C-alpha cells in the first residue's frame, strides 16, 4: 500500500452487517489551505458512521485526508467533499463528518455534514 497522499479508498467487508453499530474516527491533524489567503488551515475531522456492507480501511483514510494538505478549499467545501467521497466509497447506513477548525481571525468554525441511506 502507498504511503503518499491520495484520493483513493480501500474498504473491507463488514464483519457484522446484520447489526447497526457505530464506528467513530478522529483525525486531529487535518490540514488544508485557505483559498483566499494561501495560509494553512488546521482542524480536527471527526467521522461517525453506521456501516452497511463495507467498512473504511484506516490507512487509506489517513492518506486521503493527507491529500488535502496542499489543496485550497474552504472549510464548508472540505467537510462536504469528505462526506461525499466517504459515502461513495463505503455506502454506509448513516454517516456524519464534522470539521472542527482552529480559530482564524478570532472565529472558530465547526461544520457538520450528514448522510442517511434512503433519505
């Protein structure tokens, strides 16, 4: 498996697809670039999901999140893009992605994007 940032996911078969259970992950070192100023943005990405048939593989998720380090993207777009990409990769029953970004200009921003299967 690669160790370079990339926008590709790997999944594995859910070992208990008959049961609803929640998987929570946190990336406390998320970094992207402000598209207006070119300055780095830092934050925490929290992912919570109820898997259906597939689960996300963690190393691939880490490499995906690393791919944002050089990308100019607003907080809102990053959080929603991460949700869209993860839903496409593993088709969960439910998923929430929270972008909890560090203070910039005296304002702390938290963006929450959610998905529910069949909604």
